[in-house]
């Protein structure tokens, strides 16, 4: 006669606990955009109510203010201590604690998978986007490092929720705005030196074929120097871009008297470290046409005075300057 086996008691599934209160940053919101900044934005501060699954930012975020610095020094055999040489900002480490809240098991798993797919560093970097109520954004480029390995302990995960401390490494430690700062200067009057529509005598000479801009004020609202991109719109025979400290990027006129930058062409000088190029809109390389030893200069924070000198050809020319300010924090 078979021995009766008592039925095993199945513990009831606990009801979905209420989510914790989200972090309040005033009017600032935070979202994560994966896949080299081209993925779906995932809000970390958009919790609405208990009836909606969500990711909720928790207290304890670190690494969002001043970046760390590496200091370089030399030791002296005859003096105490060291001699300071230089400093540079190092890669930034950021940790963002989050609470995944699902209204059922399916929704919390969907949130997990969305994060897995967007944060995968093999698919590129993430953008941590901090947006104020006036729609001003600060963006930090970050690579997911860890924190979603998971734990089934009772204080870190449940049937419809999970806690993670998302860890990122930011190779570039500075925050950037959505849009660059820009300014433009126009040169020349648009008329050739000698009239082409009237008789040579009596001779008529047009004014304004040469333009110069000295004492031009450039304002950098960032916390550290910024590297500009220059665009020179032809016709231009020669130009000189001079920093407040006398550093110059200069190109002399061609010996045959032609325009250095012809009418309709745009020469772009990108001074950003790691991106330095001198090319026009047809991809022609102008590096060899610059004068010897150009000094690509940066723009200090605050207001500074620079000089832009241009000799135009037969028409109106322009010089445009743009740069992305760099900020130490998201605020």
C-alpha cells in the first residue's frame, strides 16, 4: 500500500511592494541613451505612479561633480618633497543607483532587458543627459562598466523589483552642452578691385576688399578651455587667427595671386585634440598651405580678446567660429 505523501505548501507570492521615493534634483531630469547615443532614451527620473513600471533614481550617485586630476611632478635629490610639473583631468568614474519597479514579473524583466541592450559597451558608449526645466542639457559620454550582475538576496531583488548600482567610466571627464557656441564675422564689400562692367578709364577702385578684425571678444561660459572649429568662407587670399597670447594660425597668399580659399569653398580648421584637421568642403587637405609651425590655440573660460585678420578676394568672405564649452559638473 503506497504511503501517502503530504502536499507541499506553496508560499503565496508577495504583493508588489510600493516603490521607494525618487531622488529630487529640483527641475533636473536624468536619462540614459545607449548605442553610441543613438538608442532609445531611458528616463531615470520619470516615475509617475504605482500603476506604471519605471526605473527610479536612488540616493547615492557619485562622480557627477569635479573630475579627478592626475598630478605630475619631479623629485629633487637635494630638496624635500617634489616639484610640480603639470596636471590633467583623468577619466571619471560614475555610479548611479537605480530601482527597477515592475507592476508584474513580465514588466520588470522587460526593463532589465532594455537596460542590458542599451548599456552594452560593445555597442558603443552611453550618453548621460541631465536636462534642466528650461531644456538646457549637459551631456556626459560614458561606458557601462558593471553593476547589473544581479543578486537574489532579499534586500536587492524581489518578484517584481530589483536594485542596481550602475557603474560607468567616462574617458572624456567633461560635460558638454547640446549645442555649440558660435560667432561669425563678415569681410569685404563684395565688389572686385577693378570694375569688370565699365571701361578701364577712368579707373574706378572699389573699397572694402580687405577686412580685419582685431580686439574681438569671445565668451566661453565653460569651466575650462575649449578647442574651437573655424570655418573660412571664400574668397580669401590669406588669413591670420591670433589668440590673446599671440599664438597664430596663419596662411599666406599663393604666389600666383590666386585665392587661397576660392569663392564658394569653405575651409574648416578643427583644433580639437585628436581631431586636428585642415580641410575644405571638397576634402582637399590644406595642411601644407598653412605657414610654418601653426599654433592651434584654445579659448579660455570667461571673456577673452582675439584677432581675426582676413584679406578677401573679389567678393564677400566670412569667418565663423564654433566650440563646445566644457563643464566640470551637470549643474
